[in-house]
């Protein structure tokens, strides 16, 4: 009798993590989900919830674990100190990676962001970017001395249903649904590669299914096309049946060292068989149809 493969997943209660968890279960994987508050979750036949201090109680050698996927992040919002951000983004996942390698896990997949690339000098969320880059650097050194595959996934601007309330698109949707007559925005000339959540999860699943050699690999996760933020906002307003006239472009200043264009080079993902399925227009329509909020 074959034992189902297992995946260790962090950040399973987050925006991408929830969809990743559902996808793994639907594909027949067992999941060890690591959370800050596992007591708030319920175990099932396919999912075991553990805290960050508890996973060493399990010998992953006996659980047929094929990979660890790290989606846990801290942006440094709220009351989090720099040391809290460092612990969440570096110390805890790195310790998990090291334990997994000791247990024979040979694939590490890490979620990263486009705005943390070395060519950008983006001041916004600087501690978040610095710590994510530190984790990548440390893990690359770790896998150099082990027969391990480390895959870094640089995500472009991800959007979809049930994102966090503090995210730009979530806040904009809230304003649209609340009937705001004037929504202050920048001029919207920044260009972003907007990618729908389901395409992101499919990209992770494609990487998980592919057979890699040991070493470091990095993939840019987007659609391969960029659009002005202004165009996205107008399409979003129209999808929610709101006049774009409420969008007041130019009332807010750009952030310091704003990234004026970002677009993913998706050739690497194409080479392993992944292609985006959702156009921006189709994704926005689906988002509007599936969003719950004040006016739904």
C-alpha cells in the first residue's frame, strides 16, 4: 500500500496559504500545516496543525514528506518590532528548513516578492524585503552543502477573493462597495503584473510536481504582462458597477523610490509546463462575482 505524500506548509491561514492548502488536499497530499495558533484550527484526515515550537515532535522521515512550502510572512504592520519581523521571516523558517533537511526532505519552496529584487531600492516595507532576502541568502548557503533543491518564487502583484483587509485592492473594493464618492489615489501610472490567486497556486503546484536537480532555482510568478494601476482600478470599479469618476487619480503622492514597472519573466515556468490561465479582465470579473462585502 502506497503512503500518500505529505507537504509541510507554513502560512496556511493566509491569503495564498488557504488556496494552497485546498489545492494540496484536492491533489491527494497530506499536509502538516504550521501556524502561530494551531489551537484555532481543526485537524482532519488530510491536515495536521502544529505550532512553530511543536514540529520537531514529528520525524518527517516517517511521514513521506516530499517538500516544505514556506508562505508565512510578516510585513511589520501593527505592533511588530524589527526583531519580530526577523523572527517570522528568517529565524523560524530557516530553523524549519534545517530540520526538514535533517529529516531527508529534499525540496524547499519559498514565497518571495517582486519588490525585493536587488535592482529595486523600494523604501516601503524595507524590513520585510531585507529579511526575505536574508532568508534566501542563508538557505542558498544551507542547500549548497546538502543534496537539496531550493526554489524561490518571486510573486508579482497577487490579487483575488478574501485577501487581507489592509491590502491595496481589498481597501479599494471596500471603498467601492461602501459607495464612496471620492477615492484618493496616486496618478496610477505605475505598471504592475497583476496575477490572480488561482494562477499563483497553480504555479506552486507545477513546481512541486516537477523533478528538479539539487541546487538553487528562482522563478518569477506573474502573467508576463504589465498594466497601469490606473487601468486596473478603472476595470475594478466597472466590475463592481461603480462609475470610475469616483477614482481621484493624482490626489496622493507616489511612495519614495516607487517601482514604476514590474513584469515577470515567465519563461522558466513555461519551460516546466505552466502558463497563466486568467487574464486581468477575466480575473477582475470573477473577483467581483465572488467577493463578499457590505453590498453583497
